[in-house]
C-alpha cells in the first residue's frame, strides 16, 4: 500500500471514530450481555491533560490575593481599589454574594471588630468533609489569633467522631439521636437543638454520669453552657458549683463562669433530660463550632424545631453560619433534573437559617472536586460541575453567600493533584481532604474572607477622610 493510501486509511479510521464518539457521546452499544463503550468528545479533549501540581494550583490562587506594594499614597489608593474590584468580580476564590453586594458581609465584620467586648459565635455545619474538626479547627485558630476568643465551641455530650481540637470522655454509655446523616437513630420528635443531635440522660439524681473535656487546638476557656430540653429534673456540677433545672419542656440552659482559664474540665450530670450540647468558650472573642453530619446532604434543618435552634443560636450570639454540603447528594444525581431537585431542597435550608437567626450571615461552601472512574479512568464526577454551578446560583438567589471550593482547589480533576501531593492533601478515596489538605483549603477560605474584611476596613477609613 502506498504512503498516501495509508495516510488516507488512518485519517478515515480517525474520522469514523470521531463521528462515533460525537454521536454516542460517552454512551455504549449493547452487544448481547456486553456493552461496548466509547469515550465522549469531552473525554477525548481532556484525555491527555497533565494535571498541575496541587502546590501550583494553590499558590496561583494565593498570589492573586496580594496587593502589590507601591510608593505613592495616591497610587496606593487607586491600586487598592483596582485590586478589590478585580478580586470581587473575577477571582476564583471570591465570594459570590446576593446582588453582588460586598456589604452583605459588613455586619459580620462589625461583630468581629467588637469581639473584644462580646462573644461572637460561628456555626460550621457540614458532611464528613469536616469531621475531626477539619477546616473548622483551622478557621477557629486564625479567628481567635486575630479577634480573640477561647475554646472549641459547641460539643455534643456523645462525640461519635474524635476531633483534633478536643478530647471527650463520658463515664457511661447513653443513647444519642441525630436529625440527619447516617450516624445513628432518629428521635420520635423534632426537638434536636442547634447541633441537630442530642443525648438522652436518664439517671437517678444521686448517681449520674461525668463528661471530661480536654481541649487541644484552641486556647483555654472560661465559660461552660449546658443546653437541655424535655427536662424532668437535671442536676449539673462543675468544680463544686451545682446547678439545677426541673419541669421544663422547652429549651433551657445552665451556665458557669470559671475562676480561671482552663484546658480541662469535668461536668457531672444526673436526672432526666435531653442534653442538646455544651458550649465551651469565653465570655468574649470568637468561637467556631464544628458540627459534622456524616452522610448528610444538608437538607435536615427543616426537620428540626425552630424554637430549639433559635434559643441556642441567639444565646450564643451567632453571627455566621457556614453550610458545607453537596458531596453526598452527588452519587444520587443522574441528570440536571436531579440537580434542580437538590438545589430546590437546599434553598429551603438557607431560608430556615435566615428565619431562626436573621442577624447571622450565611456562607455556603460548595463541594470539593470528587473523582470517580469513568470509562476506566479517574476523573471529576460528570455531574459535579453542573451541581456546583446551580448550587452557587441557588444560594445567591436565596440571599446567602457562596464560596466555590471546587474552583478554589483547582477545578476539573484537581482532586488527582491533591491526592498525589507529598504529603497527601487528600485521601485515596478521592473525596476527603487529609488534615493537612483541610488546613490548606481552609487557609484559602480564610485569606479570601480577610480580603473582604480588609476592604471593609479600607472603606471605613475612606469614609472618615
């Protein structure tokens, strides 16, 4: 066969295969009990991509958060305004805000500025991506370094998953109930409280249980608040100071101000009550609570009594609620109809939080990149980009802020780079961050938040000139 004939033959085969890929677009042809599959055009275009190192992906984002120094004061002002405008409009690590208004976050920043004279609380709800205090712990550390504060925040009486920030030991086993996820049983009522879980205490008043709390990754604490509901009788004691509640159906609390800052405390409890959680913090400063719900898609809030949640969030002066969900919805989503159904349900959760805590800002943290095998090759889940896009649009339309973790970590197939990083930034399930990876993504979130905070400070100075 002549050279030009060989070329034409090869070109014809390539053309035919391209047409097949275009027509079938990743679908298969059934041949008996077998299915012959062809890659999609998108797969063909991406097939030879060499994913960039995770270090490069993160550094590229971080470098866009820094304002270049200039000499002239007037140029510095113009340069700052230009930087902020570009960041808010184009940066992949920016916050997507209702009506594109940066001022949405200003009430939060005002509360942080006043944290030296009042307590400011942050609730971080999420799925297994935040278990063990991942992401939350890093944010708490940075917040307390800059704005003051103490302790790890709200803790359940029964801690199903160990955390880096705190060690808990309960002297006896008692039943626990969860509003969402796959951690345990559901209750016969909806009075779960702000942690979306509670433990049922039922002991004689003269012999109860003891919870010992030891903090690790947060500063010493000074205040303890015990939240309870459906109380027949409840005695609780810390350091020889005993307090009691009796015959209270609705949510109530007992609190202690300790004589000095501590990193370890024991709480003795006896009686019959639902224990909704214990706040371990300070009278002033910032505290961030880590509330993971393994297996949850984040649509459990509307199954919880609003009164119980409102009582706790108001009592703690909650000014920010982080909702980090979406990953657990993905395996059940097959098409755009599934995406729309999930986003419609998630919008109800945002409205629920707005109803029970209107003073708080809400930031939805979208899912990270997730890899799955498609046509025998690990790559981003096919419906993830669509889910991220619609969840972002839904969040903003519902009146909350959105931070795109998928884009911030590098977008399509970035999870592969995070797994390959040395040391690993993500686990080999190609879904979850390792502790080091969680700190890295939390650093990006923190730096982005501080760009907005610095802008608020910048504008405040401009207003006073």
